[in-house]
């Protein structure tokens, strides 16, 4: 199935994430703690915790840090309790934005998120106001030049829902969240190594922004992503 170009947007996002590398450990630690608290500390029985630990290892987090935070979450050590809260709103040009947070103080978090939306040209919406424009799914993306035939064969056999190729030749494999790990492992076992592999909120339709609108939207996204309690920001803008 053919799709429009996403590759430039993906490269842009990865570049922004690399600039904020210092914040990644904090977010991964929170993800580990919430995953362990909800699903227990047994990796074999907790796929969310397995994925969080994969992220931690990819970010070169020491094993002692990982174990300590699992122990905190499962009650073996005293620690902070985080709750997950999702906020929704609109950015520049009506672009849809979802902000996922983990916080120990929801009053502080909602104030910070609302302030960011209001100050930088967005509008905070109510629960469900934009979520219908996104699909919760596994997303595995390969760079242009990767064998489309091989990716399609392995991915579909492993249980992927769809394989989408954009204008620049980037290949996007989509899965149900529950099948993400199986499909990713099958692709890697076949020697196919993705640029991006995550369970995400994928925009069903996108809004193109250019010039001043694109700059303003990027500023809003940067401010939201820099908030201490924010884990992920999803949007449907093509900047």
C-alpha cells in the first residue's frame, strides 16, 4: 500500500530527540516504574516492561539503575508513585496534539500543559477531542533502500496489519500493539533493522504546515516536550 512522504518528518523528529538526549533517562525511568507497578517485575509476563528496558539499554542506562527502579515500583524500595494522564488539544492551523504525561502532582502538570498551549498559540481541548484522529498501534519504520519485498514477506507472516511505502521509499510496518514485539523480533531476526520501532499514537490524517506556521508549531511542540512531566507528544502536523 502506498503512502505519502513521512521520511523527512521522521528524520526531523529523531534530530530533535537527539538534541534532548539528557532528558531521556528521566522519561525511561518513569516508564519502567509505571510498567513494573502495573504489570509486576517479571519480564516474561510484562511486555510493557520489556519494551521500557529495551529503551533503557538503547540509551546506555546502567543495569543497576534499571533494577533499582523496578524494585521501587514493585515495593521492594521506597519510591515516588506516578500516574499516567493524557491531555489533548489543538496547535497551529488546527493541528491535533496528544500529550502523554506521568506525574506525581496532577495539579502542577495540568497547569504546565495548559500554560504551554495558551502561551504558544494552541488550545487545550477536552478528553477525546482529538484522540479519534489517531490510531494506537505498533510502528516499525525502515529507511529508503530497504527491500520492500523482504519486509513485506516477513512482517505479514509475523502478523503485521499493514505495510506502507512512502514517496521517498521509506517502509512503515503497522501492527496491533499486542503484536508489536513479535513482528519487530521477526524482522530483526531476518536481518532487517528499523530506524524507528515503537508503540505509538499514529495520526490517521496529517495537516501540512509551512513557513511561520511551521515555526510556531515546532515551538509549541518543543515547549510541551520540555515539560518535566511529559513523556510523549503526538501530533498530526507535517512540518
